[in-house]
């Protein structure tokens, strides 16, 4: 009876051990080129990471652009080009004027003019003379009460005795530095004694363009 019970007992199932990762790798290498028979059981494999071909679309995060730091640029205002500065005459012309060997092509006498009235008259004079193509003109300012007013000594250099010189004689060199005058006059020089000496000036006008 005991023997019959042994025979009727269901056979014990063998426990299937799961393959390790190393064994699975080795199995894949061995069965890589093998064709499995139909109906045969294949050993379980560990889950593989999803293939890029079968996986869903990969959404790439947009790259963050690095912030562009703007560099401040200082723009300097462009100054409009003004008339050229007064320049000295060439040596030969200066010597001829100092010796009284050049005759002025026109002359202006500022005696009796107030300071501002004389400035306006002088600007009109040099503008008109230059427009007519003249180059050398004579402007008489008067000597004032300078201690050198009766001297006949003369040179091409301009000498100033501010405390005693006449108002117009002192003002003329200052006026000629203004842009309006520099546009018309290239240089100036004290006149020869026979043309007025310390109380007059030669003005050399710019060429017409």
C-alpha cells in the first residue's frame, strides 16, 4: 500500500535557477549565430535597455545660450572741421613785407571806430577782399599811447605793450584767431613804418578755392 502511494505521488518539479548576468552574456555569445529549433524553450534574458530604434522619440532639451555681455562703446562726438589756424608767412614774403617792398592791394582805416564796430568792419573788409582775389591788405588801427608810438624801429615780429597800446591794436590779433577771420586770413604782420609802422598791420589773405 505504501508502495502504491509512492507511485501515485506527483513527480517533484526541478527548480529552475535564474541565470546570472555573466551567464547571460556568455549565452548570448554562444547563441549569437545559432538558429533555435521550433518549440524549444529559450532561457530568459535580463531586460535590455530600450533600443534607440524602437524607443520613443528622444526630446532633447534646448541648449541654453550663454548670456552675451554687451560692452559699452563710448562714441566721441565728431567735431566739425574748422578753418585752419593762422600760420607764419614764408621767409621771403615776410622779409619783403618787413622791408616795405610789398604794396598792399587794399587798405582799411579803423580810426574813429568803436571796438565792436571795428570788428564788424574788419570782417566785412577781409571777406570782400578775399572774394575779389586779393592777397595782401593793410589795416590801420592806430598806435595808441604806447611809448613806442614815435619809434621808427620795425621788425616782422609782433610786439605788444598791453598797458599802453591802443584798444584796436590789441584787439586785432585776438580777432584774427576767431574762426570767422581764420577762414579769410592766413597770417598777419606789423606794417613797415612808411605804411603805418606799429599802428598798422599787413594781413595775408587765403587763396580763393
